[in-house]
C-alpha cells in the first residue's frame, strides 16, 4: 500500500533484498544475510537496527513509529499524517522549521512519510553529524510543541495537499475509491491523508494525545545505515533517545474484514482521463498472517504481470488489446492486503473484452497451473538485484525499518532470497486458488467522461 510523504506521494518501499538464486534451496535455508543488520534494544524500549556500510562517510538515520493511518480513531482520518506535518513545527527548544533548516545547513536532507501501518522520519547527513540529528529527533519525540496557530496554518496546508495529490489526480482518486470497496470494515479503506471533512475536524488536543500515546521510545524503531558501527550507534542512542522515559509498546487493535463475498464494481468517470484504466483487486493475506502463502503470492504476481514475458502481457499487450498490463502484491502489512491486476486498454477496445481476457488468463492458470521454468525464471529475476540493494544508502534502512514496523522478524528481509527460492509451482497455484476468487473481487474502471454531481 502506498505511503504519503509530506512533500509527495511515494509509490512504495524498495523491494526486499535481492540475491541471485537460480536453483531451489532446502525447505528453510539459512543464507547469507542481505544487509547484515545488527539490532539492540534500549532499557526504555527503543528498538534499534544498524546496517554498517563503509563506502562513504555518510549515514541514513531513520525513526519509525508503529502507528499509521489505520490506527486513527473513527471519524478522524488523516490524524497520523497531520501529526507527521506538525513534527516539523517546533519543540520546546527548536522553533518551527528549525529542524529542517539545521539539517540543510549541515549539508544534509530530511523528510518524512506516513503509511497505513507506520510513520517514518529520516535524514541523510555526513557521518560526523549523526549525533546532531539523533539529538534533534529525540527532542521532538519527547518535547513536541503543538502551537495552536501553527496547527491551524498546517491544516490549510494539508487540505491543499489533498487537493493537489488526490483530488486533482484522477488515478489517485480512483485508488482511493477502490480501497473503500475492497475494505468493508478495516481502516485500510480510509485514505492516509484523510477525508477532507475529517481533516477539518481534527482537534489540536487529539493530536497531542495521539503523539503522547504513540510517539514513545517503546513504540519506535531506530535504523541507521552507513559509515558507523553498532557500538557507535548504541552509545549515541543511549545519550539521546535513552534519556526519554520508558514507554509501553502500543498494541494494535483494529476492526478486521469479514469473509469476502460478492463481486463489487466501480466506474469512475473523469473528464481529465484520456484512456480507460482497469484494476481488479482481491483481498490477500499478509506475510505476518501467512508467510508461506505470501512468498508464493510474490512469485504469482511476477509470473502474471512483471513485464513483456508475463502472462498478462502476452495475453493483452502482444495481441493489441492493451497498452500495458501488470500485477501487484504487497504483503508487508500488519493486516490483510491486496493482490491487484491492472490493464490499460488500447483505443477502441471495449472494457468487457479486457475483463474477458484477464479472466481467461486466470482461468488457465488455475486449470493448468504454472511450470517449473516459469517459477525458476521468476525467482531468478526477483532475486537478481541484491547487490544493488546493498549499495543503496536508504534502501536497506527503508526495507529493514518497514519490516520491523509491521512486526515482521528481521529474517523476513535478511533471508528473503533463500526463502523465496523454495517456492514451488504447487504452492503458487494453491495461493492463486485461495486469493483470485472472482466472486470476491473488486473491479474498477477509471473512464473518460463527466463527473457525476
């Protein structure tokens, strides 16, 4: 699921680690860790992960809070994202905007993002400036100042952000409305940025309570990647974050989805749309709930929709029915997630023909299965980029942080290549049969045309 950045919308996290793996491995292998992260926990409850990378004297510093849009009270959607904005508006020692200005003066950069399951803050700075950003981040963890005027001013900024990145972007309006159909009861159906009328209603006092409840060290994860050692980070963490009083880990209690029954459909016309777009979504288990099935669904998504050699591409794009076709699955969530099929018809091709072709691809896969060669190729392609993942200063920090923030174990990332190599054709088809149920799908079309009043 996408994240909402305070400056832009981010499509998703970097893929988990990718190592070359051309042959299946034993059932539960122990391979070389992808990032080699080391972890420790401070007495006040803060979890920390360190990824040494000594190629250049720079570091990526991240703090993740186990709270996102799905943890907000009913009727106050957008609160997690609103608080993310307010974290830049000053503390008892720093004035509004001073955090980012100080990072910039040191030659660094900073930003933040909000997802359904977490909120994250990061800086990239020279290694000898790590203590500075840790001290400032620890300061706003404990001493956030929510000035009333700043709060109301930022509310207007967020409302304008919603207009810019959601209301004025047809594909994002489409995705927002589809989510409300896929999730009948779960808060994943609410937009991360919030509904406009609820953003207007969020009280300053509720933001303060939200910060007090969720922004303690026991609910936070520190991730540092770069030119450091674990002992260096531990020492700095104890001197900064370690000064905050202990806080409990906040348990997530969320409404869950009832069994999916009955196909749901959406047709959303928009005069700014030139060509139709189709999305068919299915509710799918997360890696937390069904780790083996989640691995198989990753391979299934690759076989179905990973480019010119995929089944959807060959069935829709090669014959000229569609300009593009793809599949998606993101299992690194706290609760049930989505498996998606997507297509953009070529001019003159009727939506019914696209749906028929997509249905034929799925029916054939369920009837005939997938081949050993398809699975082996998918595994090779999925795991081919691990060396590049290791070279990215932010890639490891983002992947490790997101994994820990949704309560997956560190090995979910570190052993991913060896684990994904154990997926078999049988497991892929079993996962497809469990998830790709047309009688429980959400099918949406974004169409050219006038918006209804």
